[in-house]
C-alpha cells in the first residue's frame, strides 16, 4: 500500500475548491469547462482522489482568485495572501 506523504494537502484543496464553487452556486461542469479540465478531473480534486499538478495549481489560483496557500494550507495567512494579490493583480478575481 502506498503511503501518502501529505494527505492534508488534498483535504484542504478539496474543501477550498468546493467552498469556492458552492459560494458561487456553480456546477462542477461549469467550473471544469471554464478552467479547461474534464468534469471527472475537477470532481477528483474536490473529493481528494487526485491532487493537481503544480501547473494546474497555478491555473486554479488564477481562475479562483484564491492564493495558492489558501488552496493547500488550513492555516493560510490571509494578510499575506492579500499582499501577494496586490503585487500580482493577474491572480486577483475578476
């Protein structure tokens, strides 16, 4: 049996994605289509079955407007994320 090195990352990512999507009353199919991934891929991310590649994490950060830290860490520093967004307006939500 393979040991997951950082299972908490998947847990926090799936919580963050689901919260982001449901706050916008968005279907999984809509979010997946807009990001350019399959519905099953987005579903796997939300359930924690898979973890996105680093490139997809960057895409998720830009698409959702959430700081990468907010996506994978339960103890995200909101102030730090706000400073990062201010420095990189491309990552800010539209």
